[in-house]
């Protein structure tokens, strides 16, 4: 009786094991790519919101703004809120003086996305006192 040599190739179990390993590797790689994409989108959103906050802080206030208040708007797909609060500067030596021609206001700009506040910026502005 002659012995038969095993035929070359893979068994069904070996093929299934290789497919299982390949599918696990593909799932891990796909999750990593999706996570990286979400992180990149979030960073891009934060950068765009910060750019808008800087743009709003640097833009001139309208002449109709003479005191504290709150303003809202929408630009570049973001909602924004601008809040102006009065600052009372200390007077020298506690003496009463004539009211100054300009009033300092604390300006806070908050940029909002669908998920909530994304960026904010603060500044102090001088505005003409209301007559």
C-alpha cells in the first residue's frame, strides 16, 4: 500500500480562521479612521468658531450701542451671542467728577454650535455715553 501525499492548499478551518482575523483587523482600523475623522471635524469646528469670535470682537460696534445689552445673530452656520456689561471704573480719591464722554463696557462674544458653546472671547470697549 502506498501512502498518499496530502494535497496542497488550505483546509476550510484555516480559511475561516484567516477571515475572522482579517475581519477583526478591518473593524479596528475602521473604528480608528472614524475616530480620527470625528476629531478632525471637531477641531475644524472649534477653529471656525474661534475665528468668528475674533471677527466679532474686532468688528466695530454700531453707533446705536451706547450701553449694556445683549445681541444675537447667525453667521457662517454658527449662532452667536454678544453681551455688553457696564464697567464702573474707580474714580480717583473717591471724588465725584463730571461724567466721562465714553463709558467702558465689558464685551463677551460666545459662538454656539448645535452641541452648545464652542468658543468665546472677551474684550473691553469704550462707547460714547448716551445723551
